[in-house]
């Protein structure tokens, strides 16, 4: 009974993910599949793109995947009145969406930034991809907790895993923000030498002062 007390709110998230079958909670809309698709496309971009022009073209598939996934993340964001542990599951999944958003939205701008070379853009994409792979691994750990087949775990064991996944995903989200800001700061410093900083400010937005 104690275990079921924890499982019920978690199932509220699972059911939202698209199925009412307890043995297949994540099969219809699986955020880990979304993240893996972005990772796979990013790896192809790095391996196959020789110029910035090719990167722009190849990156469009990644953008398309993210735009489709954003509808799912926006819908998940609107789920309210969850108990603490189910809320942490929700927030952990949403942070994976945040990480994907940092990558897609900012790398699109970097692709049009003349202050980066093609090789640098490839390295930046590789960095984002590695973070996304780690984040997807965290989500894999979370899936094991949500899965009905892990009934051998105690209530405390489940909550500990949820807490750890939440903390690790938050660390990766913060790392993604830091990584993004440091790369943009490189562009700004290069633009400063050319007295062309306004171009960088215009490209990355009005709040871009935080990057340097």
C-alpha cells in the first residue's frame, strides 16, 4: 500500500504521456525518443557538414523535430495539481525540453554568426550533443522508476531516484545555459575587436548583455 501511494501520482504523468496501459507508459509519446532523435541528427550534422551552408541545411531536420516536440512539452507544462514527487518527474522531463531548446534556438543563430568558423560550429554542436546524451541517460533512469515492473523498489528508493534525476537534470540544464553563454561571449569579443558588437547584440536578443 505504501508503494502504491507513491505510484499513483507518478501514473498521472504516465497517463498524460499517452497510454492507459500500465506496462507501456512511455510508448506513445516518449521524450527520450525525442531527445535521441535530436542527438542522432546532430551527430549526422557534425559528421556530414563540411561548410556552414551545409550545416544550416542539415540542421533544419533537428529544428523540425524540436518544433514537433515543443507541442508535447507545452502540453506537459500545463499539467497542474500534482503532488511533490509527480511534479519532480514532470519538471525533470521539462528540463530536458529546456536543454533541447537552448541548443536548437541558439545554434540556429550561431549558424548565421560570421564570428564562428565551420569547424568551431561543428565543435559547438558536438558539445551540445554530449550534454543531450547525458540528459537522455538521466531520463532513462527516471523511466525505470516510473515503470510498473520495478515493484521491488521501496517507496523511499523511488523518491531517492526521482530526487537524484531531478538534481542531475537541473545541473545539465545549468551547464547548457553556461555553455551557450560562453560560446556567445566568444562571438562578442571577436566582434568587439572589429567594432561590430551591435550585430551580435541584435542576433542574440535584447538580453544578450548577460553573455559577457
